[in-house]
C-alpha cells in the first residue's frame, strides 16, 4: 500500500488526513486481537499481504532479549513479537506520529506492556537488537530505503537476525544483492517466498 487515504504518503511524519479511528478484529499467528487503525498510516483497512507473509514464515522470536519492529505502522508485527515473547523488550519504531500512537494504544489494549512504541530518534543510540522484523517502506525510494536499513541493521547483536519482507516486483532480489555487498559481516539470503513476496534473512556473523 503506497499511500494513506486521500493520497497521503503513509511515511509522512505528521499525517494531515482526518484521524478517523476504526477497529479491526484479526488473528496474529493464532492469537485473536482487536486493534485500532486510522487514515494516514500504512494498510489502515486490513492486515496487508506482505506483513501476513512475514508472519507466516518468520521463526518464533527469542523468549528474551531486545526486539525491533522497524516501520511499525499500527503495530501487527510488534504485537505478535510481544505476545509470543512476553519477557522480551519490543521496540516499535516509525516516522509517522499517528502510527506510533496507534501501536502504543494497540499494545496496551491487547495486554502487551513490553512494547515501546516511539519515533525513531527516541530509541537510545547504544541500544542493540537480537531480532528485527520489518515490512520496510520500499516506496520512499532506493536512497532513503538504503539509508534506513543501514541505520538499523548494523545495530543487530552478534548472531542477531533480521527478517525483511519485500514484494518481488518492487525489487526484492536487487535489494538482497545490495544488502549482501553493503553488509560484508552479515549473511544475507532469501529465507522464504510466497504470494509475490520474498522474506529476506539478514544474519550478523561477525
């Protein structure tokens, strides 16, 4: 989904579209949840297909540790990690203020107090992650996407792993090739493929 309602980009920091809240009832890896969404955030009307593919294929998160949902939207990945690993600390990060607020509300209403939903610049600079899940904002453009990934993937702990879901016709294979060259101390590979999407695994090896 490239845009929010009214043509507004979902990666705007302060959405100008009307903040019209709606409820979604859905299942996240076997757990029934009710969440709140709104205009101006990614996939405001449903669980998008890419996120669904990532949830279907990504292995269970570690029971403990520090986990990151990069580009959280209204929070489906954060909620899943938090509910599957209630002793872990889950950071949900987005540039969209409305998305961060929705993720915080959804975590609270679904008994996931281990979610920390914040804007990117509020994450402590020295924080490192054992796991990253992301449906990254491909449509921000290649340069901005590369800068985003290079800001966060190097913050994986030793043996930490990231799983990124990217649509094949939006450049998943070229992104995988770029990651392999840009991150020489990481093992980057195709982890799964489904419904026109690739799940890319990025594992720190040194």
